[in-house]
């Protein structure tokens, strides 16, 4: 019968009593993240593994892509993606609103009738000029 090797330390048991407990706890968090399998953004399988620092490869679809050093996608990258998607949606909404608000262009006939109407109004409303009289 084999004995249990580690009680709490898990993957960082390889470091023994070296480096201190607090540092080993931090390292445990990072090592668990880097050795975990992640969901592939291309094929959807849980088969993305870390190749090297920042290089990740999906064993399902054989796609290699970049990511974080210890995890596939960092919190900063996620924030940037969310912001970019939000700005894209806003931009698309503004473009749709601009297309809806555009007025149809007037034809040449409509422009001519407006000009004719203005000329008619000017002749009706025009007041006779007063002539200056000399005294």
C-alpha cells in the first residue's frame, strides 16, 4: 500500500520545506492554472494546454494561439475584449440610427417648384421703395 504523499500542498510538494509556506501557496495557484486544460475558443473542446510561456495549443483542432503566461486569458485581456465588443455595438447602433435619420434626397422637380414659390412670394410681399424727396 502506498502512503499519501501530500496533505495540503498538492503540486508544490516538490519544493519540500523550501521557500516558505506563503510563497508555496502562491506558486500552487499559478501552477494549477498553468497545468489545467481550458476550453478552446475555436472548436469548443476542453483540450487547450500550455506549450510555453504565453503559447497555448488545442489538441483537438491543432490551433496554436497566444494567451497569458499561466492562464489562457488574463483578466486584463478579458476587460479589453469586453470594452472592444461594447464599443463595436455602440458604433453599429450609431450607424443604424444615422441611416434611419437620413432624409430622402429631393428630386430636381421638387427643387424647381420651391424656387418658383420663393420668387412668387418675393413679388407679392415686396414693398415699394420710398423715393427720397429733396426739400
